[in-house]
C-alpha cells in the first residue's frame, strides 16, 4: 500500500517524464501525485541579459513536459516566484504529505533545498530526495582510504570498476502513471518572465525531451567516429547533448548505458566525457568553495594575476588577433555554445597568454553558455588555469597557433565565424599577420585594419606565465 495519500514532485534540472528518480519514487509511495515547476526569481533576477537562451530553452522544455504529463493523465503546476517559498505554499495548497525532488549539488541550491526541507518538515510534510543528475555522486566513488579523488584518471578507473547494470537501471514512470493528478496551470510566457525570444530557433537547437531524443539518435549513428572527430570544431563530432544533460531533458543513465553497451573506441571515449562530468560534480560536493572563486589548489588562491588593461575586453569581443581564439569567442557570443576543444584553447589563452584572472573568464562563460553547468565550468576553468584538479604541471600552456593548425587545419571553422579572413589562404589562416603586406593589400584583408594584429606575442607571454606560477609554487612541488 502507498505510504502517502498525496505527494508533490518538484521538477528542477530534470525536465522529463521518463527515467526520473523523484517521480518514480513518488508514484510508488503515494496514491496521488501532483507535479510542479517554479521559475525561480532568485535565479532569473540575477541573469544579466533578457535575451538569455537558457531561459528560452527551459521555457520550451517546461511547455513540452506539461503536455507530456497531461498525455499520461496528469499535469504540471507552473509558478514563478521564490522557489523556496513557492514549494512550501504548493505543499500546503495541495495538502501534500510528502515532497519529492532530485539532488542539485550547486552550493546555492543546497542551501535552498535545506531551507525548503526544514520548512516542510516544520509543517509535518515528509521530504525525500534522490540522485538523478549523475551516475555516481557524492561519496559513492572514493579512494581506498575513503577520501574524495582529486585526480581524474584514478577516479575514472574506480568509477568504471563500480559500474554495474544496476547503476544504470532506469526509474520508470508509466507503471503508476494513473496516480498522477490532472492539475495544470498556464505556463507564463517569456515576456511574463521578463525575457525575450532569442535566436534559439534559428540556431536549430531542438528543445525538450523530443529534442534530446532526436540528438541522441543522431549521435548514436556517428558515435563510432567520436574519438577521431571530437576535437575538430569544423566537424560534427560532439553529441550536442550538453544542454539537454544540463536541464535533464535526457537521462544520464540512458546516455551512459548507451555508451557502455555499445562499446568500441568512440563510445568508450564519450563515456569518459560523461565520467568527467561526474568527477567535477563530486569535486563540487566535497569542495563547494570552488564555486565561490577559490582555487582547488590552495597555494594558488591569491595568485597575483596581472590583468593587463583591455585584455579581458579584447578576449570577450573576439579581437585578440589570434583567429582560432576569436572564432571561438564569436561562436560563443552568437550561439551560446562553444566547442569543447575551443573552451580549453580560449581559457588557456585568457589565463596563460593574456594573464587575466581565470575567474573573469569563468563568469563570462557562466553568463553566455546555454549549457552552463557550475561544476563543469568551474572544473574546466581551473584545469585550464592550472589551479584546479589536474595531474599535469602548471607549465602546460596551449599554443593558439599550433592548436589552430592541428584542429582546424583548413581553417574551415575560422572562416565560418571570421568572414573577414575568408580570402586568406590556408598557409596563413592560422597566423595571418605573417602574410606579406602586399598580399594582404591585394586580398583586402590588412592586419591591423581589417582584422586585429595579435594583442600579445605568445612566446613572450608564455615566459611571463611560467614566471608567475613559479613564483607562487612551493619549491618542493614545482
């Protein structure tokens, strides 16, 4: 017999009606289940741009989720307000005996959820929460000494050793879908939320569960080539599922199972990327201070970044004079997405070439990326800046020209986002300032006039970066 007369399921970064841990358990433990989503003003009011693609993606996905739940005989209550208050009100309004939701390891979300749980329990409402965003979370994968991992490769080995079919077992919903209550409210428009439509449709990024399923099916047809194509931004190498993972319109168990069961070099490489995601989430759980701008490696907490005037703005505005970096930044500014290889290149360039504090770049990505995930963004930036979880020494510095030559050899990606360089031949596309001036004039692309001259000299900046880190690194760890 069900334990509760009525339960409330709070949807957050899990916008799907299948393989959903909280919904599965609520349907198994309550006679009636009400579903709710809150557009949280505490999050929305901090966003700097009313044309935020993430809000539009969430909005479209919530509309689809409501329709899908209604097709099952249920519905979705949609509110906007302060979530920590709205959920307590909803539990009271619908006389829920229990509230079910899935984990979110963002430190701000943890504080919110703790406050909600205390308020609900004060009202006599039970609270149940579950793992759903990652395959293994928190303390599930630890060292032999029971400590959290700080280096990826041993974490990956332990993760794979712990992996069993049960870890990827789906949390089905349909068996007890008749317990869903047909309660829905209108979804507020983007304008009602204080936001405006973006170019999301023009970009061709499909939203919601249908969009996630479409992209997964497409990727599985080419996953065998993933290992060979993933680092080349001009190719369709990546899965394009990162935003769907971020907002839960696909299931991480579903994706990991697809890779694990398929096998082969491409699937194994993609599974490793999913393991990186788990790795950064467990880092965030054990070291929530990294989300507040603290370096994982404490000796670099106060590294004196020079932050030369104008360098950060030039990086943001794609006018550094290094084509691959500028093309990547235009991709980000125009689409809200950046290829993963280019995230490493641009982050390395900002920190090791421009000598700008990594926290500025981290925040810029946080504001711009449609697939922004706090754990991955913090982890990736600290890795690139050599202040985070990385077994490699701090003197790894990407050369923006050789990275361009290796991963965009014909300059196809560069020309896509830097049309002013369209007539620059392949020989000079990666370092157009090396082209003879007379040829620049004839082609109508003069460096310093039609496209910026390099803002810095890589060799000079590399030496400065090495000196910066060497001065801050204890002698016994250099």
